[in-house]
């Protein structure tokens, strides 16, 4: 199927229907491959072809520190963000292992980690961490644009390398608090519904975190997506939102990881609703607020494995499923070519 003619862009729904029609010609009962068929049709519509290609995939991890750790909302010290960047570079993180076994490239982008440059990490730092969102806005307008541009630039690099499938992930101690605040603000749920244990808080820690998120929500009354992102987000969350918006321009499917990445998706889709067409939701996180965010985005995640690590781990795990779905469209015979009778 050729790409759209110059000056004309076929509606996404029409491209989706064309792919569904093609799938119904394959040697199987209609719809019998369930979610794989829906997924194959979505990737086909995103790439604007009936022979989509997901061979070249890349995971992009955005990392940043958060001033809100001053409120004692994390089970881990802030220094872990930087330590994990070194771990990614040395190949010792879960993201490295999962990317290697699934033939996925990995790029790590520093948009706000405290400290000097790290060899092997793309340096796009806006500042040494965002502000304490329980007291003031996370970033100013210029910083927001810088962070979103870092995401756009990362997708442009991926597109230049022929990438058609991007998995997004993050690293940033304290960022589940930002995500919980964003979800509460944009999904109109209480902090009790959006706050979870993050990297391992006990019950007392969760109760304290709820109180901090309530303070954040009181501190920032704006509920427009871009303002919520600026006030309550982090540099890595803003970068991921920018990446999602940019991906649409390159016919790249974006695989969404867990709670933090989904909070960025809420912001990106809120700013540009058509972005939603290009998002594939990989898994349901163990964080309780993730359900509200997924519901708000009308998303049906592919996996439910109790993951709460981040690092793009769930998104990477979904890539083999996406490739399998595309293979159905590309490799299966039709009833006509196989000489198989249809149902009567």
C-alpha cells in the first residue's frame, strides 16, 4: 500500500479499516487472532502500508532528577538516578538485558540528572533536576520547551536510523510522585487513587506520599495538559511527551511503558489528540493509578505482569508481540492464494 499522495492524508480510521479488511482475507476465521489483529492493523495504519516493517526498533530512556525528593517520597536516594545511568552504559540494567535478547537498540538521554556528563549517555540536560513541585512549578516555560525538544530530537535520531518502532522508558528517583500528581490532575481522581508504592514504599510511606501529592494539587490549580506538565512534571516526562508528538511526523509507532510514561502520554494526547493513534500500550503497571490513566486514554495494554520497574521494561517486552502481529499481516497466505475455502 503506497503512502498518502502529496497534499492528501488519508484518515487514520480509513487506513485502519483497510488493514482490517486485509487481515480478514488471511486463512483464519475473522478476528480469531484477537488483539494481535488489532495490533497489526494499528501498526499498518501508522506506517500507511499493508506491509509494515518493525525490524529496526529502539528503546529511548530519558533520565532526570526531581526536586520533590526533598519531601521524603522515595525509598531510594536521589543519587540512584545517576548511578543507574552508569549501569545502563555498562550494560547491567534490566533494560540492557531485555533489549539485547529482543534485538532492540538502546539510547539513554540525560535531560536533567544532577552532575557532569557521562560517556555513552546522550547529553541533553536542561538543568540539574526539576524544582520541588510541592512548593513551586517544576520548570519554567523555556525549560519545558527544551525538555520537549530533547524528546523530539531523540525521535529524529531514531527516524534517521530507519527506526519504525520506538519504546519509551524513564529513570528518575521521585518521578512516580510527579506521575501521580499528573494523573490526579488530568484524570480527575483523588491522590488516594493515583498514589502507589513506587519503588517500594511501605504503608506509612504511601500515606505520606498521598499527603505530598495533595499539597502539589493544591499548589497548582491549572488543569490544562501543557500547564500540568510544566507545573507537576519532570524533564524526562516532558521529553517523552515531546517524543510522542514528534513520532507521528515520522510514521513511528510508540510503545508506552508503565505509569510514568503513561502520565507523559496523558499530557501529549491532551496537547495533540491525534498522538493517541500512534501509541501502543505495553502493560498494566502494578501502580494503582495506572488504571485511571489507561481508562482515560481508552487503552487496552498488551501485558499484565505486575511490573513496576520502569526503564521501558514492559515496552521492550511488548516488541516481540508487535513483531508477531505484523508477521500475520506480512506472512500469512490469503484464502485465495492458499486455495483454502472460506466459511459458508
